[in-house]
């Protein structure tokens, strides 16, 4: 596998389902330094794997609370990301946007949370795909992305986005 065309996306079944939550307040976004698991050492949003029988929304809430010891408010589904790794691993990620946070995010064994000005998002410390879809999330646009990775290196991607909110063509 070297391109998205090498994958039969119509028959694609992910190994796991996961969530990501990006909470906003004023002109800041809550990010984490991930400490363990897939993406350890990278900056990301709180999130993790769905448990058996759990909905993406319930998993987003639970994972956020477990990782940063605070509660997301105003959760809304914003996008879908499908990742295929050349080693065979695959993940379907349900991305949520939170309009706020109850409580002060706190460090856990999983994550070190920090509020970051939106204009200073450290894309160079994040997964390569983030620079393509996080701006859509910030603009309130729904998105659907497919990505092919070899380890940490993105080989190919396709990203579709809904028109901006309030766009007459929508």
C-alpha cells in the first residue's frame, strides 16, 4: 500500500473505533501531550478507543474525563477520520468539538493537558494529517477524511468538507 487507491474503501473494516475531542474556549483549544499508546509523544486532543457497546458520544465523554479530569460541554460530532496503516492496523475516529469544559483540566498518566491559542497550534508536534482537518473543525465545518500512514509518515490522504456554516450552497 502506497496510495489510497490501493485500498478497497467500500469493503474497509477498521480494527478499532476511537474518538477525539477538541474543546474550545474564547480563542483557545484544549490539547494534550500524549504520554502512552498510539501517538505517545505527540500533541493531540483527548480521546481513545470505544468500549464494547459504547456509542461514539459516550466514549468521547468518558475518554475526555479519564484523560484530563474535566467534563466537556456542548459536545457535537464534527467529523470522521479513517486511518489505514501499512502494517495492517486501521482506526475509524469520530471527532467531536466541545464548546466548553467544566472543571480545570488536570494531568493524568495518559495526558498532560494545556490550553493553546488557536493561532499557535503546534502542528509540527502533531500527527501529519491534523494540519489539514483541524482548521475545518475550528471553522465549524463537518469533514470526512481518509489517510494512509507508514508509521508516523503520511503517504496519502483525501479530505472532504461541508461548506462553511451559513453558506448559501449548503
